[in-house]
């Protein structure tokens, strides 16, 4: 780690405290002029650093740039060795993760971007990913389960994200089956999970869990077609919270659930967060929308419904809507 | 097909000529289901010119020489089946409107994506283990497949 990286991590770890050049130099075991040079370098890279005579340096509270150094201090002890790769701009973090996975990236490798130019959802839909306002994160996993048991990954990931949001912001969020996360009636998180399977033994080569979270209002206005659908966790950056902090917690919580998938205890939590259970919904299949009632979640994360003919059945794929009822 | 008295009459003629026992037509997504049950009880009130086929009478297919069947088996004996590793929806392409990853007769290389199976919003790419050629695509785009269901029949290089 370079002096600049070490300095950034120290500043991120101590955001509330001023650290003098002298203290920084002695803890990092470098000269004071090396600290001064590193501060200058960070400022040039766009970090907003307050420097006050007699007190020292600290990151401004509005400073909120995604970085490995900013995430690392908040990772749980078991995740400290994970490889964190942070890009300023990338086509899509899932695409990048897939490329790295094919080249042999280890389980738990994290790819993060400040901005995605081709952020995407399922079936080639796009995911609006403007800079400085979201968390765009992909995890490479190599789970040791058969493909047919791994369907719980998507429900597991959504519970992990809800837990992380609750833990660092106190905000309760809801899940729309399968794995869209809402605050009120606005979608604030989208999850795209992609796997590559070896058909010979039915085992995953790897799985990429891509998470896109709208943290605060972007500088540019939302595209018109998203105005009534998409929301953000906050209007503006809260003083004591950074996107790095939340990203670290998402990594911690999602990995904890996904490492122990067959322990289905998270499904109870999934049900309490569900915004569809007990509700009238519409189900899209055979190219049309059918009315149904959402009853429960199965042990595999499937949505149990009462269909238009009064029969009970479990959905394991397809699209549902609460909105389309109106 | 427009349903009027002429088409119904035409269909009835086909039914009687082919000795069909039922014919279902679903114009919504153009579904046609035709059945010929051997020895099935004929609906009352309808008399046929010809006697109903006896249950023991073989259909033309089964009267083909044995040799022809044997050749067919020999040709497909080295075909390999690619089966679905999970219950889910079969997709032939990465997104609607995109060309299929592979089609009948197409050659593919090791590591190529053949299709996607989606379950619980998990998009699962099935990749080729060895280079080969697609001999048969066994399921339709958007169809729900079972665990172990055959998706493709292939011949390895």
C-alpha cells in the first residue's frame, strides 16, 4: 500500500477527528513532508480534505468517494482479506466481475464503480447509474452448492442488503419478490444475479451478485421514465454516513448469508420484509397479466399464490406487479 | 385462420378422413391439438362410413421396416444430451430481440454460452464443456423446464 493509500484509509477510519501531520507521520512511519505530499496528491485526485492550523487534517463530511481504503476499515474481520477493486467509471460491474471470474478471481472478490455507463438489469434492461450518488457493487462467489439449490442466493442477497441498510441507517425497507428493494413505493435497490454453470456436473463455476443502490439524489435529474418508479435512500448525503460505510456493510451481510445458504433462517426475515404477502398482485405469464393473491414464501424462496381459479401454486420464475393493479 | 362455416366443414372433413378423435384449436396463440386414439369409443350419434380401427391394428409408422429404425438409432447413438441443471425458464438469447446463442446445425466452441436458465431471478448461463454441433434444440424460448430435462442434443467434435 502506498503512503497515499495508507493516508486515505487512516483519514476514512477517523473521519470525525483531526489528525496532525506529526501524528500521521509517526503512526505511518514516514516523514512529515511525505504526509504533506500525499495530502496534496489526494486533493488533486478530488478528495475534499480540511486542513486547520494547529489541529491537522480530516476529510470533509461531504467528501464521499468510493474507494477500497474507505470500505476496508468497515469490513468484518473475516472479510479483511477480500480483494476490493474500485473503478471510477466502468461499463457494468457485473460485466467486469464476470471477466475477472473467468480469469480465476477468487470467491469474495468485490468490484465497485463510482459510475456505470452501461449498468444493466435482467434481460438487457438498463440500470441508471449516475456518478457520486449510488453504490454499484458486484460480488464474485464460488458457492459449493448444486445449481438447483442455489436459487436461494437471490432472496438471501436481498435480505443481506435490507439488514445492511437497517444497521447503518436505521431505515426499514421492503422487498418485492424476488429481489427488488423498496422504500415506500419507490425502488431503491436492484439486484442482478448471474451464474455460469458447468452442465456436466450441474455445479456453478461462479456466481456474480450485482447490487445497484440509489444512495442520494444524483446531480442530474432522473430520466423521465424513472421519475415515478425510482427513489433514493436519502435526498442528500447524511453527515455521519458514507457510501463506503454502507457498501462495506452490504458486503458483510450478503457474504454472511450466502456462505450459509442452506440455513434457511433468513427466509423468515425475508417474509417480514415482503411487501407483497397478503396482497392482490398481477402475475405475468404466457404473455398476459393474471390477477392473483400472494400467500406465502416457500422454502426455496418461491412465491406461493392463489391464482384466478382459486388454486394454490408456487411461482419460481416470472414477473409480478403490484403497481399494474391500478 | 378465420372460423366460419366453411372452415369448420373443412376441419370436419379432415377429421373424418384422418380418423381423428379430437381436434382443439386455440386461436389466441395459434395452438392446434390433434388426437387420434386407437379404439377410442366413438361419440354417440355419429356414424362413420368406415369401421373404427381395431385396437390391435398398427399405425403406419410401426409398419415401417425394422432396418430403417435401426439406421436412425445408429445415426443418433453418439448424440449427447445437455440437460437443465435446475427448474427454470429457458432463454435462447441474452435479451429479447437478440439472436439465439445457438441454433440447430450450429457449431460451438468450448466455453460458449448455449442458453440461459432463469430461476428466482438468477440468470444461469449454461456453457459448453467441449466444442461440438447442435443437432436439436429441444425446448422453446421462454418455456419452463424441469430439472434434468433435455435442452439440446449435440454431437461433440
